[in-house]
């Protein structure tokens, strides 16, 4: 099993050949643990939840991934964009 930080996940996405089907990408990353600021989760499961059926680039996959990650995945715990 591989562990990767959210900030480095795009480097894994660059290993795929594009366009790539969501199901293929999810299977490819099924053994990867994604570590984020306040926890972790299975990268393959997150990719499987992405709304797009295919991805044309690593950037497309990353953008979709960010839409399905839990709130704990980004930023510092307890922080909000409105604080300042």
C-alpha cells in the first residue's frame, strides 16, 4: 500500500495515460492512501466518486477529486476562508 499527501497526488495522476476512464483510474489507485491535513482515505474510492466518467488530463482528475474530498482534506483543522 502506498501513501501520498494531497499536495503530491497530481504526480501520481501524471502516471496515467489520458484520456482515462474514471473506473480505470479508481482501480489504479485502489491501494493508495491519501493523507490530508486532518485524516486520510482511500484514493481509489474518492476517484470512484468523481462526477466525470473520463478525464482528459491530470488537472481534470485533480479538479474532480477536490469536489468529492471531505472538508477535513483541505486547510488547517478548524480554519475557514472567512476568518481574517
